[in-house]
C-alpha cells in the first residue's frame, strides 16, 4: 500500500468513526435499544450500506457509556431465554453532545458543499445528473 492509500484509509477511518458516533447517538435518541437493535436499524436505514458488526458496535457503545454520553440498563425480556440485554439511552450530557455534533456536522457539510460548488460546480453537475435521471 502506497502513502496515498495509507493516508486515504486513515482519513476514511477517522471520518467514519465520528459519523458513526453521530448515527448511534441519533438512533438512541429516537428510541432506547440494545446493540443488536441499533445494528439492525442502521442497516435498514442505510439500505444495507452500513453494517455494524459486533466488533464495531459494542466497543463503540462501551466507549460512549464510559464517557458518560449514554447509559444502559440490563433487561431480560419476559418469557425469553438467552442472555440479558443492555438497553442504551442518552444521558442529558449525551443529548447535548448529540445536538452540538449535529450542528457542527450540518455546518461542515454545508461549508464543504458550498466550497465544492464554488470551485468545481458541484450543484450544476448534480442538477444535470438529476435532469438526465428524470428523462430516463
């Protein structure tokens, strides 16, 4: 792997980590749920583009809980066998973090798209692509 590929992979990992935290906080804000539910919901909402494997979701949930952004309660569903589940929910500081992250993410996306449009005509390209798709 050359230096360009290493840098790109590192950048993608960092970007995905931050966005993934935002997604998980957003899902937990809408509904308290356990890790497998979060993974399934993410998969469904992303139309199969984001698949959170146990080795990704559970360390992320543990880190968010250790930092105080989320809490969990142990739940054993009535009439079900199997292990107890940790149901996750946002703390008040987690809710504030989510709101701030969402604001900064939105501003960053806006600024990035504005810059790319100004420099590279992104919106004109997207409009022409949409027109072509409408003709199909």
